[in-house]
C-alpha cells in the first residue's frame, strides 16, 4: 500500500523491534540511509530494538556497519527495506518473516512490495528521504552522527551533486545536514580518496576499455584482474565512472566477474535512459544508472550490442 511519510513514521513508532535491510552490493546511499535511519530511531526510542541487516562491506565501514541479526528477532518485528527496488536485491535473510514489511525507496517503483510503501523517484537518494522523514517527525532528531551518514549517502548517489536527480531540495537538505557541524570535506574525501589498488584499477580501466561505433563504452574486470590488483570486495566498482569520462562515450557498461562465474553489470548514461536495458536482463534502477547480472560472456556481448544500438537510435 502506498503510504505517506507520516504513516511510515507512525508504524515505526508503534514497533518494538525494527530491522532495516538494504540492497546487496551496497553503496554509500544504502549504508547512509540504513545507518542514518537506524541511529535516528535509536536516539528517539532507546527502548526499541533497532537492527541493521545485510553483509558487511570493508570499504564502507566508515559510514556504518551492519548487525548480526538472529532469525528469532523477526518474529514480532517491523522490517524496513530501504534503497532496494525489487525483492531479489534485498541483502540479508529472513526479511519476509516480520509482522510488517515497509518499503522506502527512490528507484522507479516497477516492483511494488510491502504492507506500506513510500517511493519517491524524484528524490536524489534514500538518504534525502530519511532526512525528510526526520524533518517531518516531532520525535526524530537530526544529530551530528545521523547527519554524517545521510550526507555520505547523498553525495554518493548524486556524484557530489553532479547527477540529474540533484534538485534545489537536495541542496537544501545537504545544507541542513552541514549545519549540524559535520565535517563535509572529510566525508567527501572518504568517498573520493582511494587505495593504491584502486589507482592501479583506474589505470587498467583507461587502458582496457572499449568504445563502440556509436559511443557505447565497455569494460570487463575479471576475477584474475581483481586478484592481480588485490582489490577488496566491492572495490572494482570504483572504475564504473572512469569509462564515462571519455568525451566520445555517451553510455557505458562495466562487467565485473563474480566468484560464481556470472557478471555484475553496471549501466550508465549521460543523456538517455538505459534502465529498460537493465530490466530486459533481470535488473533495474534509475534511468541513467542501472544494474543487472549477466549469466555469461555471451550475454555480456549482447548487452554491449544492445547498448550500441540504443545509442544509434538516439543519435538518429
């Protein structure tokens, strides 16, 4: 059921146990919105049990870290799934075992779920939505620690306010977060600075990316490359933006080989939507930034061909 922010807040206020899930392969907004909401609820309602579910990520541990959530905790819990557009992408187990399921998201709502659902595709990020929830609640307070997590999520999903979903309201929310006294430059550095391994990955990306006749960029990062560069889990995604920095590239895709032999697919575009291509291959996301999973190299090559054809169509 589509709900208002006030209805979501009321459901959370009535709960004794709240367990917050986010999407697999997390990014700063997944961790920022999950951690920010959990911290705000814990500060407002110390008598409640508030837990963060999902696998840890060493590269994002500076934002927040998940909890070990026992299966029995779900028996009487309200489960919140945040920043996750569809059920297969939910990180962590047992989310379906709670007494109530709430969806909070900013991706296009192509797979509605939950007893209550608040989806705002015009929001830059789920961290922006959580900030709006805090502003709408007389109980929830925007503490400095909460603001730091939400700011990390916003600058992550907006590319430091460069992407299309950055609105005047996004800047207003960011200003409110900064007024709490957070160290915004330090948060920005934490997201932009990278290890020697990622520096070598950037060099690899620049030397190995391909560009099709109609400006579709592509890059493959194999398990062998991940091992040779000694990349930690999730660090390969730092190269996604690199492919798009070429002026001749209009849209692009990066394939990262998984341990099971399938390929994580990251699709990006500068101008026209590519999310329907992601949907075709079992994924989804925003119009200009989407993801999927390819079963094999043949499907990867098919995606490159389809992306090139999409570019040709828009170039007319």
